[in-house]
């Protein structure tokens, strides 16, 4: 038998290694057949237990896009020619189960429990990432939008998200109108471990210090007046950020999820 050969320079690997977030788009519509292909790719992502428990809402109404940009506090959201909000979705499955005589208002119904909440979120993210990669392979650029979760209640109202759904992330896409540099990544030795999680040693922290210096040389095109903060400074700042408005449990509970189960 001949041994398998690997082309490490193949277009998929090149696409993934060159991926960077794009936050400015040409004023150019994305053709319908491209949209159709991107949506098929998303559907072909893996799905936990084959439950297909995610949906994506394509935003074509400029007024809704403008409201999303307001919620996200990022103007480029409204400027993206193609915009989706991915949601974890047990609503459709609940109705399917109900039609098969499952009492979805009883404790027998478990699709609204914490395990499915996290797995459905994983499914939505995998689908989004497949779409993102396919978009880059076509020369488009994307930015993932966690900022839409600034006000989950408003987002749920705006998109009429029903019981047993919860928004996961947005994805804005278009022909790139900017060329940001690739953002540095930390050394593999501090992110990939073998067989068990190691004790984080001074050696790891000294490698992070080197990484800090790399990151501090990077300029984000959103603020070209100064380099971005060193990685450690970003972590320290984020580690005490106020997360009150991003609490998941209260809104998930309003959407019918029981994260205690
Ligand atoms: C879950 C998630 C949420 C994100 N949310 C936002 C966002 O709301 N706005 C934004 O401009 N970028 C957002 N990003 C993009 C990250 O800032 C970006 O991926 C990171 O800084 C690394 O830069 P790169 O993608 O150019 O390599 C998000 C990325 C992820 C994975």
C-alpha cells in the first residue's frame, strides 16, 4: 500500500492560516449563488447527536441591521453586505417532539437543559465557523460578532426569537475593503499540551512575556494611533470587566431553558 501524502500548502490550510478579521467592506452585494453555497457549507458542519439544533437569521432589512449595529455599538455591522445572527435552537425540535406526543412542558422534556444548551451553542459555532472559512476561501472577509450580546433582551425582541432559542454570535461578511496584518498567536508550547494539563511554570510566563512584546507591535485598524496593549495587559483588563449585562442564566431562563438541569 502506498503511504498517504500530505500537501501542507493546500488552499484550505492557506485560507485558515491567513484568516484575519475584516471590519470594512466594499459596497458590493454578494451574489445569490454564493449565499446559497455558504449556507450549504454551514449546514454540513457536524451536529451533536445530529439534533441540528441551531438556526441562522439572514439580515436583509437595513433597519434591522442598523439596530444590530446599535446593540453591538459597532458601525461596521450595518455596513456588511451579508449579515447573519446564529442562534442555538431547540424551538424547532420542541415542536417536532410535541408533534410526536412528547409533553414539552413537563420534566420529561430535556432539550431545554444545560447540556443541550451548551451542545447547541457548539453546533451553532461550528456552523458559523464553516461558513466563515468558506467565505474566506472565496476571497470574502468576515468578522464574528459577540458584541450583539451587549443587550440580549433587545436582540431577542428585535429578531422575535421564540422560547427555547438563544442568540450565539453574529457573522458579518463582504468583499474586504481593508488589509489588516495577521494578529500574532501565542507559541504552541503554551497552548498545546500533551496527555495532561501541565503546571503553568515561570517558563510559560516568560514565553508569554515574549508574546506580549509581539502583540504590542500590532496595530488594530480600528485605532491606528497606537499599538494594541500587550497580551497580558489585555487579559488583566478583561479579567475585571463588568459582565453584568452579559449574564446568560437570567435570559436563558426567560427563553425557557433550565440551566440547573
Ligand atoms: C466569539 C467571538 C466574538 C467576537 N466578537 C467580536 C465583535 O463583537 N466585534 C469585533 O470587531 N470582533 C469580534 N471578534 C473578533 C476578535 O476580536 C478577533 O478574532 C481577535 O481579535 C483575533 O483577531 P483576528 O481574527 O484578526 O485574528 C470576535 C471573535 C470571536 C471568536
